[in-house]
């Protein structure tokens, strides 16, 4: 029996729905509900292993520094956190880097939800790691040590977000990589100034953290609005 005959017989035995009622047919299909938590876990599974490996490498290097040089563990860790932020920025820009934005705009949850879920998954893991490091390496004050770690991390993240909105492709990743190196170098330079990590200078760290945190929040808002504009463009 020829393939054409088989196709005709199958079409007669299993008639498809009327094309004029296609939308109604799709609306009638059962769609299992997906909770926000389940979506977050699903999207975490799409995060590249290299992103998790880079995060754990920063964690392991900080612990190693704490064992070998306890007196220098805080500022060494502060210099390492920008590279964890670089991994997060690289993961966040993966859709644009590989030209997947239009495809993800057409998925069930859309690009906005996907970006938020992936940013949330990586961000929560990094927050947990930084909290654990601050608890284990705290030099007198857990809160102060956490601020030392979070400030360079968010500064790198801020530069990466701003670069991703203005530059397309790998150039944004290169800019963020340069920012991570410069931020790490700045943390090392501050340590050499002797007074930068003193308790009396902590108010300046708090001021810097508050400013960077506000600017980072604004950049996240602009990033999310950009995904909405892409949806309208499509």
C-alpha cells in the first residue's frame, strides 16, 4: 500500500477538527495548573550546570581562604562575589545571546515570567550562599560581613543589567566580565587602605549598599518592562 493511500485512510478514520473552530478546540484542551513554586523549580532545572558550578566554586574558594588565612577571609570573599554575579548575569542573558527571545515570548508563561523565574532561582541560591558565608566567616558582626559581601555582588549585577539593556549579544557579557574584574580589584584595593573594613567606616558601606540596591532594583524594573515591550512588538 502506498503512503498516499495510508494517509487518506488515516484521515478518514481520524478526522481532525474543523479549522474554523481551531481556537475553541485548543481552549477546550485540559491544561494542568502550574503553581509559581513549581514553575520556579522547573526553570531552575534549565539553568546551565556551569552557572551552579561557578557559584559553588566561589563558595569553595571563600571557605578555603577562611581556612588558610582567617584574618583575610572577609575581604578575599568580598573580592570573589563579583564572579558569582557574573555567572548570574550570563545566565540571565542567555535567551538574547542565543536568539531565543521570540520563541520564549510564545511559550505558556512568556519571556517575562521565564526571566523572573530564572533570576529568582539563581538569586535565591546566591543569597543562601552569601548568607552561609557571612555566618561562617563573620568578623565580629554577621550583618556587617554580609554587607561587605553583598555590595560588590550587587555592583557587578547592576553593571551587567545596565549593559544588557544597551548592548546586544556577547558584548554585554564582556562588559560585565570587565566589571567583575574591576570590582574585585577595588575590593582588594580597599583592603590595602587598612581603614575601609574598619567598624567606623561601615556607615559608608551602608550608604553605598543602599544606593546600589536602589539602582539595581530600578534596573530590574527596566529589564522586566523591556520584556513586556518585546511581547507587544511580537
